[in-house]
């Protein structure tokens, strides 16, 4: 007898339907799984056999063949345990096979018959809705996450026996419902605020410009000058996530298995700060079975790379294409996965190996050659993709002890939101939401220069040897500064401030 159940697998951040077909045939006892399963799926037979027996049901003493269709898509993970077990029980007549067509099933089984949480429940919920079926049966710890998708029933279960009784019509399990708007509002709380930062007015101004235009930024300064503190608070002044952005970000964390079960929806912009020892795959994504890396986990948020010259050169160079395209594609022999990676890059570095080159209070012990080698670890093409370079000097004592606090994140965010409204309305309908994403054609349209501004840029290019990409970055940053100033035409003051934000170009490398 052949019985079919509905499940799904995740490729990238999208879910694809998988038909779990179970056939019981005469012959010596044998459990065979086909359909391009990975090791975790092949090992499921031992978990399923123990879970069925320990739940009080018989395990068939026949030849069992499990087919996961379509067979040309790689199946990985433990989420197929539950649909295979339920289909096996239906094949033995312990529940009606027709009931399996109404629900998509996902869940890992423990040996005692418990149903444990899995990754990718949110993308699977979208797939269940697209299939037009009644709903899905998932582990209880994934239920709130899956219930973010409206229009389907999400049935939470703790044990295999609950699934059998529910599908057999012998018990009722109430679907999980969440108040999406209320959940979204409750989750939009940050633990930091810009008012906590003492001094560093120039750096705070640069971060405001960066947040207003979505520009990448690098901070250069000695240890203890507050670079990390500034970066952590950048997400608090970027306009709030929209609900579609929050759901897309939540899907990435769900696929990566990093979603907090207590908070089913990410309402704050992600801030990711990987250590400089991270591998290429950890930063960009990859592995034998592709998984999202830190750049995708920072989607719609901030990726902070502290001690930038200490990162592996290959990892840094791998950032170049995602910074331009806003996505990363990982290709393996059996699968190709694409992950979104539209993030703001914020980097920090010391000016030299000892950290005190140019510091007004402590002498630098490095030779000019050591300084050039240290700064030269960052390639020119990568540096060209960073719009704003800002120096962050050590904080003076009187700034640390001052009673006055700076502006709050809410006040800064209000100005940034006004600037973002101007940018969104400048090119309606083409997806350009802020200045950092302008194409070259849009830059020519939005950034006309008067004669004085043209002379300023020409002088900067001649003296600093700027590349064509750096020239475009200056125009984009100047446009953002003008938008913060009310949105009028570019003036020489806007261009001059944008040129000042290329401090590494002014250094002798």
C-alpha cells in the first residue's frame, strides 16, 4: 500500500513542496529512503522506529520504501521524521490516508515519540498557503513562528501520538493564532540609545549621514575611542523595519535556526558583529549544505566588522559582489541557493598596528612601512565600495564627565526619516529607496553640480587620485547631506563635507 504525506524543504530562504511517499511491500524487513536524502534524513529510520514503538504503535515488519519527491532536489535536516512516521502509520491503517492531504507536516522525532523543533518553519508556512491546503502540523516551539502567515491553520503538537489522534479525528487541537500587529509593535525595542555617547560629534554626524542614505562606513581611530559603541547604536536611528522587511528578515533567521522561540517576529533591524577569525563560509554563507552567512543575517540591518584589517583577505574580497548586488548565490554540486544580503557595512580599524598613529595623547611606535602594510591589508576595490571614511579620535576627559547628554536616537531618526521620504519620492516605482542604491544614470539626474562644486571635486580627484567609483560615492553622499538639509540642490558646502568623509584617501598608504 502506498500512502502520501505533504512536507517541504528549504532552498535559500524559500520553501519547496516535497511529497513523502511510503510503500509497504512483502519481503524481509528493510527500511530504504530514496529521493536524494542527506545523512540526517537517512538516519531518520532509527529515530522513527523507536518513536513509533515507544508511542505504543506497531512498526511494520515488511519492506518499507520511502520516496521523497521530487527526487532531484537535495533533502536535508530532520524535519521529515514526522511526515514519514505518520505516513507509515497510515499505511498500516492506523489513521485515514485521506487526512494526510490536508496538512503539511514538519518535525523531528525523539526516541520517546516527542516532536522537537526544526528550522525553516516560516518559509514552510508560506508554502502551505501557496499550496492551498488547510494548514500545517508543526512542533509547538515553531507554532508561533508559522502562525505569522495568515490564512492557514497551524496545529501545534508535542508528541507523535497527538498527531495520530488529531488526524484520526479522535481529538481536537486548537490552531495557534498570533496578533501580528501587536507582536510587531512589541518587538521594536532597542536596548541602546545615541544619547549615551559622550563627545564624538563629528562621528555621530557621519553616522547620521550614513543612516540617512544607506551608505557604507568605516571608522578609523585608536582603541577605546568608542567605535564599537557608535556602531551598535546605528541601528537605533535607521527608520523602523516595515512588516514585509521584518518577515523577510525573520525567514532568514528561521532558516539559519537562530530565531528566538519567545519572539516569533524580528521587529528590530539586525546588528551582526562577527569576530575577525570567521571563515569565508561563515561570513558569506556556504558549507556542504548551503546556509546563510553573517551578511545575510544582517539583511535590512548592519554588518559590523571590527578590526577590519585582521579579517582574512579572501573573506573581505568575497564581500565585494554582495555589496553591489544585495544578494549572494552559493553553488554546490547538488543545489544552488540564493540569499538576500542588503545590509549596511560598518567597519572599524586602528590607524596602525599599535593603534595610536595620529593620536594626540599617546605616541605611535610603528614605522611608516608598518603603517602602510597594515592599512594596505584592505584592498582598493573594497575601500571604493565604502562611501564614508571617518576618523574617531580618543574622547577627551571633559566630554566623558560632562553632564549634558547628546541627542536621542528618536530625534536623530526623525530627521533621517524625512530625508528618506525625499529619497523614496525622487525615483518612484523603480525600487530605489535611498541614495546609496542610486544607479549611475540616477546620480547624473539627482546630483547636478554648479561650477564651484565642480571645481571642488576636480581638485579632490587631482590631489587624492580618486577612482571613478569614489567620485560617484562623493556625489551620493553629497546628495544625502543635501536631503538632510531640506532636499534642495547640491551646494559647495554639501560637496565639501562629502569630500571630508574620504579620510583614508587622504592618508599616505
